[in-house]
C-alpha cells in the first residue's frame, strides 16, 4: 500500500514538472477611446504561447488590416510573455471584443494535451468623427469653405443634439484670418484669394465632444514683373503674377515720385518715361488684406535713339 502511495506522488510530481499551468499575470482591462484615436490593450502571461483574439477568432493578417490592429510581443526564456495590441478607434471597432490567450502544452498526456487560459475585454468608442469633404473654392475677392457633417456619433450622445463647427483660417505666418463658430456646413472668408497661402481647419462640436480637426492648405504665390518690355519705347509696364491682388508701384525720377496702384481687376500698369533719364523703381505687392507678399526693385535708364535719313 505504501509503495502505491509513493508511485502516485512521483507521477503527480512529474506532471507538474513537465506541464506547468498557463497563467495570465496581467489580464486585459476595458478600453475607451475617442473616435479616430488609438486604444491599447496589454496582456502578460506565462506559458508556451500567447495569442490574441478578435471577436473570439484568432487574430490574422486580414483582421489586422480590416480592423487596423498592430501587435508587439516580447518574451523571456520562451515562457514569460508581454504583449501589446494597438487598435484604431474607427467606427467598425466600436464594441469590439478583444481576447488574450496563453497556452501551455502537455504532450505527455494525450487526454489533456494543453492547458489554456483566456482574458477578455472590449473597446468602447466615444465622440464624433471629423467632418468630411473639406473643400476650398474661390471667388474674385473671397474664398468659400464647404464640408460635410461627421458620419459617426457615439451612442451616448442624446438624439437630435445640434452640431456646430469651429472654423480657423490662418496665413503662412500663423496670423489668424478667421476664427468663427457656425451651425452651417459652409463659411465665406473675405479678402482671401487663390494667391494666398493659408491653412484651414474645421472642428465639429457636438454635446460634450469635439472632433479631431480636418485640415486643408493652399499654396499660392504673389509676384510682379516687367511686362512686354521694349527698350526703344519710352514706357515700362508691370504685371501681377497672381491677380486678384494689389500693388503699389513707386517710380522715382530724381526728386519726383510717380505712384500708381494696380487694383484687383486691372493687373497691368504702364508708365511713360522721359528719355535720357534714370529711374529708380520699387513695386510692393500686397494681398487683399494689405500684407506685403512680394517686392520688386530695379533701375531704369531710357535712351531714345533718333535716326535722320
């Protein structure tokens, strides 16, 4: 009888030596993330393998791509695992079930070949998505910004809550051109043309949530240059490279100054010059808001040659 007890003790000891139970030492915690951000799930455990599950199905490359999931796993001695799953908070992932399983193999026991433990959690998405289809259209002296409403609203937002939009327009020096809140899906920005370089961001505001900015940028340019220059003709013309804009042209003849302004519609200006004189010319190009965008400086010496026959 005593020998049977000893044999039983030996068998039990061998089983524990060969087949350590799988253990999850850091189980999953529920995650809440704002729409279009990322949520992180961390799982740690001891065993022979650690797997991730999405909606109770083993994580595959196809699911990773569809759900925008990435995984980073490290292990020590091939038994101690630490793994991080990052998932994008996109609308199809709201309520997504996430699982972590750790498995230990027991190949010496055909009736119980492995030991498996699982920790489960879920992703909750809150907030509203960004606006859609942000566009900029230009008229002669203004720009019209349009967009479409957000497509996603989390289910904790009261039905029928009104949406408003914060519109911020800044120039290339980060000076504010427009900062305004509107209930509409369009807004007019005065004194902005396609010559300007500026940034537009539209933020949706609904109940207690604010969306991630949807941004757009234009890359305009201003210039002024001599136009149709003819050395033997006592005149000089200048053309704006990007109307509508305005340019103040100053022409110095000794102590005499002649100035003119190229306005938004007539973007070519011509000066009559006297022969045998030297002129110093400065042209300053301004945008419709009066900010200098380009300059032009030159010296002009007109000599008229008269031929007798």
